[in-house]
C-alpha cells in the first residue's frame, strides 16, 4: 500500500457524502415549501425513528448469538419500565455476565 488513501475509496466517500447532503437538503426544501404537511406524510415521518432502530437492532438479534438475543429481550422488557440510561447499563451488565458464563 503505497498511498494513504486509494482514489476509488475517496470517490466513494465523497459520493456518499454528496448523496446524503442532497437527500437531507431536498427533504428540507420539500417540507418547507408545503403549506401543510398531509397526515399520511406526517405519520410516515413519525415512523422513521422506529424503522431506523429496527434496521440497526434486528441483524444483531438474529446473528449475534444467544447472549445478544437474550440481552435484547431483557433490555426490551426493562425498557417498558425504565428510562434509557438504566436500560443501557443493565443491558451491558447482562451481556457481560452472559459472555462470561457462556464462554
């Protein structure tokens, strides 16, 4: 590896950055030009955080092993009662204990 960065890698990063910028700016411009956001569009926008969280968590739950799947189930149940910080702390403790016990 003679160079620090490959040209192709830099082009991919730049293209990704430009695409991200354009979609964000385009969405902002599109929403600000509307006089009123239709109820279906507002419902779709409200569903985005849950969809993003699902796409981040689901692969780990399926391929992460027994310890990760059990920890996610415990964190989900604890999350019904507690706020985010205790859920993160308890989830971290559960996965560490399970990894120590299981192997």
